[in-house]
């Protein structure tokens, strides 16, 4: 079975205060995450760190957690987790490995979006 490299991200806006999780699968032993704030936050995960959690961005007022989930059949799986706050809305996250760079955007729901969603359900 072949697993394609991929970045899995939330399909809808996330409510402020909820956890946002991005999952990246890449072949190879290294994955680099970039969070495109000014300046960019960068963190690298290695296959030798499976089971580890790396916290970064605290000095910038954020608490990003990089979970090194597994390394199986040459595929490194990592998860980037952060609490959704308005300051992170529209910030780009990137996962880079041997199969290239995958990009997603943190989408934090505004109060108007939350009200519209609640009314339409």
C-alpha cells in the first residue's frame, strides 16, 4: 500500500478557543513546518522523535505543539496543533518534506460566521 504525501486540514472555520489540528504525511525521515507569521516560525520533526511533542512559538504568544505521531513504511506522520485565536486567522501553515510543500490556512470563524452557522442548522 502506498500512502501519498498529504496535508490534512480542517474543512470549515474553527471556533475561537478550539484546537486546530493539521496532519502531515511525508515520505522520508524529516518534515519541516513553517507558520507564516512575521517572522516565520519554523520547526523540524525527525523520525527518531516519534512519540515526542515539541512546543514552540510561546515567545510570540502562541502555543504550537508539534506531535511526531509515527514513522511507518518510510512515511513520517506529524500533527501541528494550536488553539484557534483571531490573531491566527488567515495565517498560512506549510509542511515540507521530500515530496514537496503542502500549504493550508488557519481559518478562525468570526462572530458573524458563528451566528450564521447556528441559525442555518
